[in-house]
């Protein structure tokens, strides 16, 4: 994974688990969003459709990769190579 915060860095030696969920998932599971926004219709894309994507990360991610700073405005991207595009916007949840 590539993370673009104050600087760009990669997590190529760490396993990062990604799960796809739909709007309503966090409410159903009783998980409160503590900063940022929840998923909604803006996050639904047809297969192959381009555009910004959204991610919700947990406190462990925030502590490990961001030193506890707010993840809002941080971008992440799949892959760790130089062509990895950090095109995913982060919101944050508490689990």
C-alpha cells in the first residue's frame, strides 16, 4: 500500500487487509465513525468506472502508519511501486 500524507511512503513489507463493504455496513455492525464521513451513494462505482474511492480505517491503522494524527485528507493507494496511485480518500472509524 502507498500512503500519501505529509510525504509518500509504502508499506510493502506489511500485510494490509482490505474489505469491500456497502453503505449501511457500519450502522448495521454498530461501529461509530469518529471522524470524517460514512460510505454513501458517492462511493458506489460500476465495474471499471474511474474516480476517487473512499476508505474507512481503524485506530490501529492510524497509530501504526500516521502516528495518531488525523487521517482526513490522507490518500492511500493499492500497491507499493512508483506507479501506485494514492486515489483513495480516508475517513476513520473506531473498532
